[in-house]
C-alpha cells in the first residue's frame, strides 16, 4: 500500500493523498467536539468552560508529540523518495526511541505539576476542581497519542493515508458512544468525558501499531544492518526538534491567549471554548492539506524533481485559497447556529460572543491556509527553521496584540479576536517574500 507521490497528475495525486488525511483529522476533532457538545448540553456552562480551557493545555502538550512525529515523517518521506531503505529503517528506529522517551517525560512532568499548570491558566476558583478531574484522566492517554501519531506519520510518509483514517474513524465513533454513556448514563461528569476520549485514543494507537507490524514488517523487524546510530538520531532531532518547537510555540501562544480569555470570566471562556472548536474544525482541512503538500514536496525533493515541486506549489496555493474562501462564507453566515450546537439556545450572551469571534477570524481563513502551506513547504525543503520563524511572527504578534488591544476599553475582548488575522497576514507576507527571493537556492537539485 505504499504510494509514490513522484509520478502522475499533480492535482489528482495530491488530492488523492490529502483527502484521507483531511477526513482523518476531521474525525480526530470529533474527540474534542464530542466532549464539548455533550459536556455543554448535559453538564452546563461551567463544565464547558473547564473542559475548553483544559483543551488548550492538552493541545499544547500533545503538539510536542505531533511535532516530533511530523518532523520524523519528513525524513521518512525524503528517504523513501531517495530509495534509501537502510536510512529509512534506521530513521524509524531513532524516531520511535526519541518519541517514546519524550512521551514518558511529559507524562511525569504533567502529573507532578498539575496544580501549577491550573494556576498558570488563571482558572477561576469555581472551575479548578472540574479542570483537575478532567486533566488527570485525559493525560493518561498520551501513550496512545504517541503510538497513533508515530505510526500514522510513518504510513503517510510512505504514501498511505487511508489506514490512519480507518483507525480514527473507529475510535471517533467509539468516543462519541462512550461519551454519551459515561456522561449521560453513568453521570461521571467531566472525568467521564475524559475517560471516553482516553479509551478511544488507545484503541486507535494500539490498533495502528498492530496493523503496521503485520503489514509492513520489513520496516520494523530486527536487521543486522540497522543500528540505532547517533547520526540518525541527530538527523531526526534536527528535523523533529524544529518542527516540535514550531508546534509548541504555536500552541504556547494559544495557551497564553487562553489565560487572557479566562480573565474575562466564565461567559467569555464558554464562548471561546465552543468557538475555537468550530474554528479548528473549519480550517482543519487546509491544515491537513498543508501536511499532505509537505509530504508531496519531500518525496519529490528526495527524488530531485524540481519542476514537479514548482507545479505542486502553484496547484496547492490555488486549491487552498479557493477552499478557504468557501468555508469562510459558510462560517460567517451560520455563526449563531454553529454556536448553538455546543451551548443551549438560552445562553444568548455566550452564543453572541462566540459568533462575533467566528465572524472576525473566520473571514480570513485563506491566510491561515497559505500559512500552513508555507510551514509544509519549508519543512519539506529541509528548512524547518523558517517554519519556526513564521510561527514566532504569527503567534508572537498575536499574543502581543491580544494583550495590548484588549487593554483598550473600547475594544476589550474584541481586541483578542482581531489579533489573530493580523498575525496570519504578517507571517504570510514574510514567508512568501522569502520564497520569492530564495527559491533558486531552496529548490536546487540535480535533475528536474
């Protein structure tokens, strides 16, 4: 089920590979969508605010694992494009060891510092108990997250994006069923919602591990020519650490904004919790398209096919912008009904503020679509440091402006909402400008 992305029509090849990734991560969002919807409907505004705030923390910490897996996947894709079997196998071994150690370290760190983390998020006193209950359970699933993301990254780097989708589909459906059972039937509160998610994560993680071991034993079996070499660890680290840093900066910025949002009280927290889920769901397809585009570029970069990379860049940018504009229109028109999916219609203040957030940020989804493509492009071309720079520009400006603008009485919380598209715009301008100036050096290969 390996699929080389170095042959065939560019648009068809890219979309055929990207669509299962998009569907897969849309299903992954269902983990958190289900928690938010069921918690909001059955447990109320305070529980929704606690789970929403915890989600920002969860996203930040799991982004470290995701970043390491994405960076590793880039190396796997390049080696696959080069037909370097030994390099690919040694990269897989080095990456698995690295991600496993980081996952264990994060688990220890989280459980030791849980009270300090809740304090850092400026959580209102009445929500601290619920938030701690949720976090203590949800982070027990990090090993499942590690297993799924590692093996999904490996399979995608080989051009197989369908199998990760299948395992996510099974676990997403299971998550929704267990959510309803634990929360609505057993009345286990926010801890029950977390338990449902953790069980589902282990189903997808263990399942994809077993599948890969059975279907692709040649990449995982012991081989006398394959060693855990320092040079491979260094290579994986150089790609993964910067990608991990990019993901961590991105989500640390979001976490900093979450703390600022929390200072505006429970109503704003609840509206933000629901709106962010809609927001993430809306632009997730272009985020995954950017990741698929990155694997496409990496395989062709390894195969030294410059002309195909250039054509892929043009095709990807046009596709992403067109899709983003269509999604923006839908979110703008249906902001209130979308909010009503997560919160009771009687909570008019929560719905109104969430709709205002969605209309401001949602109008500029094409900017975040371009930014995801730039992240993927620089990662695939062996310049992950540039992706980090773009992330710092985007998130740094967002956080600075959020605090500055929200302090203006005439703007208040609206200043936080407007800081987002401004950060996107400036990062896009930098990333496109850098590519136009340096494209000859970036795409330098031996043959087209």
